[in-house]
């Protein structure tokens, strides 16, 4: 039996992983070992490790790494603690393959710690670009540490090869989160309201905004401009909590301040994948800078107002409207997104991130790849 270690550090990557987790768990030839870290273990971010267990997945290792601060120093120290904690986890239980996803600093620590153990690393969502975040550097660094790559589009697969990765290591799998949309039963409006403790009305906006880590000094201005724009628009607003990044606590504080002053604003700390996708189906538009607006929203033909540089460089569907951080630009973007003309133009929208069959491709490769010297010994591939 092949042992598959899988690292999850936040509710965001866990939702993306779900179809892959289910396939690994159901396969009699694979043994799933979940290594849980980061925000999952923090009460401040909802202690979502409990959600993982309630979904029927056993947690093999818990790696505590987050300090109770969001300064650059605290993030760097958390990375160091994470590297130590993951190393201790691998010493106790070394998987045959380690699966990591995306671009967060917690995930980078997991990959760094795996290298001295000669554990083959399989990376999901490599080759992408988020030019406004330090995640850009983490993602490409994880790529160079990884031995298998699962790209969400052909463009990103080509970029991995451009970075020197050998073509046989790269699989165009599509984005696994789209498998959820194919398979998951979405909640009705009434169920959604009961689960998240709010009454959904027409013309509701879904807002997910994270700090722009390469511009963290401007975080307060960014968030205040966003919420001033939302207040000016005057619709009902459902807000989700930010990730644990530099400046995230400031974002949370400002959100709380605005919500306390306006009954049209409602905050949900930990919505969960099913409720989040259900709200994407029901919302009039999405506003913020989350990757979910770029990758998943197109499946719901949901208009997205994408703010600032955090997602700059990513492939986008025609449902995405790029705006700057000023309230005037945000208000204008929302007006366009909620217009009948714009929504009508999305009727034949297709999602560039895949066909909802990614998990099967990923798990088949994890099962079939030979765990040999060829896999571990990387050579730089040049097309010149």
C-alpha cells in the first residue's frame, strides 16, 4: 500500500483538496495520512481541524506554527517553527509521496522540511501567477522543490516547463475545486440562511478580501476604501474572514468596525466549502481579491469585481472585472457587475480552469508513478 501524505494549512486549500481526499480515502491501494497545520489549529480562524475530522478524515499529524501576530517578523518566525514541526512529523511518519497545494508560507515550510528526507513532493496549482502577493515567490519556490506537478491549465503547465521542469513530471489536471461543483449538493437559500445565521436577500454581494502582502503598508487604506464603496452601493453584503497574512488582523478589525455600524453587513468566520459555493450560486456579484473569484466563480456565471494586484497575472474568465483600490473604481466595477447587460453576456461562459475531473487525474498519477531515483533526481529541462 502506498502512503500519501497530504498537507493542509487553511480552510481555502482544504476545500480545494476535498475531491482528491475522497478519492485517496476510497482507494484500497492508497493510505491517506493528513498533516494539518496553520490556520486549521487556530481558534482565531475557527479551529477548522474539527471540520476535517467531522468530514470523516483522520488527522495523522498536527503541526503548530502560527504565532499570535501578523507582522513580517511573526510570519517569518512562523515559517521557521513550521519547518521544525514538519521535520518532526516526517521523522515520526515518512510518507511515500507528499502532496502540497498552492502558494502559502505554511505550505512552503512543509516542502522545505521534506527535502532532506528525500520525500517526493507533488504540487497542485503550480505555474500560476499572483504578482501582488509574496505567495508568487513561495509558489515558484515550491515548484523547484517538487517532483510532480498538477497544473490547472495548459498555459500554467507550459510555464512549469519554461521554469525548467521536465515535461514528464507535469500533468494538466485542471483545478480540483471544480470537481466539488460537479459533485456537491448545494444548499437552498433557506438552508444557507440557517447554517450561516443570516437571511439572504436579492442583490447580495459576497465579499472576500485578503491583505496584499507586497503592499501590506497600504492595507488599512485598501480595506477602508473597499467598505466605503460597499456602503455607498447600499446592497446587502456577506463578508468572509481573511487568511492569516501580514496585516490580516487589521483587516479583521476594520471589517468588525464597519459591520457594527451597518446592519446590511454580515460576517461569516468559517463558512465551509458547501456553504461558500452555495452563496456563490445565490449572490449577485463577488467583490474582493480571492482566487475563488478567479477559479471557481466562472462555474456559477458569477460576476466578479477583482480589486488590486493580488491576483494580477492569473488567467481570468470574462466574468472578472479588474479595478483599482479606490472607492470610485470599486463602485463603478460593482455597477457594471450587477448590470443586466453584463450578466446577460455571461450566459455562455466556460471556465478556463478545467472540466471538473481533476481529482481522478491527480490520484491516478500518485498511484502509478514509479518511486525511484529518476523521480527524485531532477534535471533542468531546456527547450533551447
